[in-house]
């Protein structure tokens, strides 16, 4: 994608994200899921136009599952199906990131940090989830594996994906705290801002890595 086209795309992404936040602040409205979906649809379009092969397939699948989760969570009574869609997205992301695995000292430091955060959040949240404790526990394990695999990528752009993965964990932690522990002011804004930022950073990190690989292969004799 040309630089000018990317700037227009980024403007559309930021604009649609802000639009949804404004609409959300108005309270419950019909078809709320529609503006909520636009930023992720834009990420899907970007990934489809810039990625190729297995990377494209996995990235599109992860974003599509995330989109399904967004829509399902917009309706009361569909928390578990929505969580299930995001669980599949985390597994797909984990497969995608693991395909670029590289053992490193920084990776093990990252692993320790993610495990510490996951254990802290789990001990804080899971006791408040009642009969859903096993479901929340499985999801916490999946998103932790996703974040850990993001820190072991053989790629100078790993920081984009790793930070995006951790912000994704943070966003889901806010959802769990707001739902199971204690509702807090502006939870919806904090959750959606962190979620959109996380998905953006992961997508851009994967795209940057893919384009670097293409450039390297084209310049090789």
C-alpha cells in the first residue's frame, strides 16, 4: 500500500474508532455492533491487501474471529459465544506468532513478565467469576500463550506485536474486572481504546514483518 493510501486508511481507522466511542457514550442504541465493527473491518481490508500466503490466511482468520466476538458481545446473553470467538482468535494468533519463533534472552524476560501479570490477574479475577471460573481460566491461559509467543518472534518488528499482545491482555483484563469484580467509570472507553490499539499494533507489526521478508527475498541473488 502506498504511503498516501496508508495515511488515508489510518485516518479512516482512527476516525471510525472515535465515531464508535462517541456513539457508545450516547447509551444503548440499535445496531451498536455496526459502528463497533468498522475499525476491525478496516484492519481486515488492510491485511487482505498487503499480506499473502499462510500469514494472510491466519491474520484474516484471527481478525474475523475477533470481529465475530465484537458483534456477539454487543448483545446481552451472548457473553460465552463472544468469549469463545475471541478464544479461537487467540489460538490463531498464537499459531501465527509461533511460526516466527526465535529463542532469546529478551523473550524469556518477556515470558516472565506475561506470566507474572497473568497470575496476578487470575488470582484477582477468577475468584469472582463463580461458575464461569473454568471458562475464564481457559481464556486467560490462551491469551497468555498468545502474548508469550508474540515475545519470541524472529523479527525486528516484534515489539509492535508484543506490545499489541500485552495491550490486548490489558483490555480483556478490564472487561473481566468491570464484569466480575467491580464496574468502574469509563470502562467502555478504556476497554475499546485499548482493544483497537492492540489490534492495530498487532496487524501493523505482522505487515511490517511480511513486507521486510518480501524485500529481503527480492534483493537476494
